[in-house]
C-alpha cells in the first residue's frame, strides 16, 4: 500500500491542534495564493462530518467558495457524513466501514488533475478515521509534510507541542505553525497571545510562519490573497511543494 502511493499525491497536509482552530480558512487561503502564483493547486478534504453536502457549510464547500476552484464538492470531499461526530463514529452511524486505502484512493483523481493538493484534515492529528487509523496515519501514508494550525490564545503552547511531538513520532515532517487569530473572541483579554508564538518556537524548534487574521464572512478570494501575503510567510510552503514537484 505504502509503496504504490509514493509520489502519487503531492502537496501539504493542514492539520490542527484541535477542531475549530481554522484549518479550512487557512487551507483555502494558502491554496488561493499558490494558484495566483501559477501553481495548479487543488484542495482535498478526505473525510468530513457535521453537515450534509449541499448545505453550503461543509468544509469542502467553503474551500471551493473561498478559492473559486471549479470542482464538485463530492469530489473534494468523497466521504461526507452529516452527524457531528469524529469521522470514525460518523461513518459508523451511516453504516459505512472505511479503510485507510479507501480514503487515499478517493483522492487520486484530484492528484491527477492538480500539481499539488492542500489537504485539510479532520480535527487534530490524533482523531480516529477508521477502526485502526488516526489522522496522523493518513499523513504518514501519504508521505507529505504537515502544517500545524493553532489558536493564538492560552493553552495553545501545550496543544501545539503535543501535536508536533505526535507528528514527529510518526515520521511526519512539519513545515511550520500558523497561529490563527481569526478564532479569537471579539473581545479578548489574553496576555499570553503576545508570547505564545515565541515559546512555541523555543520549545518545539519549529518556525511560526505567520498569524492569520480574522476574516469576515463576506470575504472573497482577493481578501484571502491579501491576508496570506501580508500575514504568512509563504516561502516555506512554496519550497516544500516545489521539492515534491521536482521529485515527480
């Protein structure tokens, strides 16, 4: 299984320190700027739960709206389950038994159409996907680097260091960390925000490559381009993808 997928799917896996940390908006923004630079980048959400396709609120539908990519939502998210449960349980509730290979094979059509895929995970790296696989096992099987999206607020140091350690334990290279200010409460008074990024860098050895700002609901792809270019160091992401493209 592992050998036959080497080199097939290229790109970057966007994982988070938890659910609701803003992986969808960050994934879409990175994709938008790469496409604006001439890279034929696509998006893939291997499995999602919490709402049905057609509702307009699934992660796949939101990414397509934000990026303007012309794909069918069911192609971007081949496995969608309505119940707001971890993917393993949501699939079981729907009477579906998934294997890791099923998720990977479902992404192959996208891999053939795009130079690179920005892949959004479900929740964090330790979220159960199948009876015997977590999100980290999917990342490891794909053999692509990961980007960690984290909150900016109190508690993020612990969550980010644990996520980084878990990914490294499974041999997953990490491009960096993006702190997402967009998930902060409107009125927040958290003095830790000023120092969390520095401490994450000190104790993890990773670079915090940006702080993603709050994006308004009416934002379009141009807003994403502006946000990512001013707030995020895109070069480490560009380089990670370029290395994979050179390898073929």
